[in-house]
C-alpha cells in the first residue's frame, strides 16, 4: 500500500514539474526586434535565440537566457553595417553573440524589472531592464527600453564621435 501511494505521489510530482515547464516556457517567434538607437547610428538585430521562462504569478521561478546573433545586425546602410561588425565595434568574427542571463525579476507597478548580466565582446556587466509583458493566452509580447554605455563593453573607441550611451529597444513576440 505504501509503495502504491509513493508511486502515485511520485507521478503527481513529475507531472507537476512537466506541466510547470510546459506551461511557463515561451518560444521566441518570428518578427522579433532588438533595436539600437544613437544619434549617429541606428540598427536592429534580427536573430536571437534563448530560453524564456516567465510566469507573472511566480517571478522567482522566471528567467531569461538570450543569445543575440551579432552578425544579424542591420543598419540599413551596407557600409555602416560592415563598420559596426568590424573589430573596432562589435568584432562579430571574434564575438559572434551578445548574451543576457537574468538573475532576478521583480514587479514594478504594472510592469517588471529584470536584473542580470549582459555580455558584449566578452565583457560582462550587470544591467537592469524595465519591461512590459502583454499576455494573450498562448502568445505574448515582451517590450522595454534601456541604455547601455558602449564604452563599458569596449564597443568603439572613446575618441569616436559616436555617443557613449546607446538606447536598446526590445520588442519580442513569444508563443507557448
């Protein structure tokens, strides 16, 4: 009798874990966008991948782990894009991805704040990203804006005429 109860509880526990993972995991859809905006250059990264586990009622179990394909940057100008991917700026051949891994997600009024580590050109710095999430059942959209000091990540030289602060604009549609 004890073995049957133990097996039943074990199965319920495993089913609970599977349903948690299944119902809370989000997949990034086509049409996503990470844009960069600066007085001198604007562009967008068109390809990224990762793991998004987000549950508005269980933020302590939520997490983001995203990898942006640096070579997917498009500025709308072939020469500017080539320059941005060069060794002076993003050095795409040596650092093919920009990575973000969350460490904490908090509610902030009607929106959220995610804290985590951003890695660009092999340099990791902590960042705080405010974001909103629109949940439409089996689909949703994460959106937000934050500022990155490009010199902190050795993107371009300090002598460059490009502003240090670069606005990053996120719009990431997801599905379950």
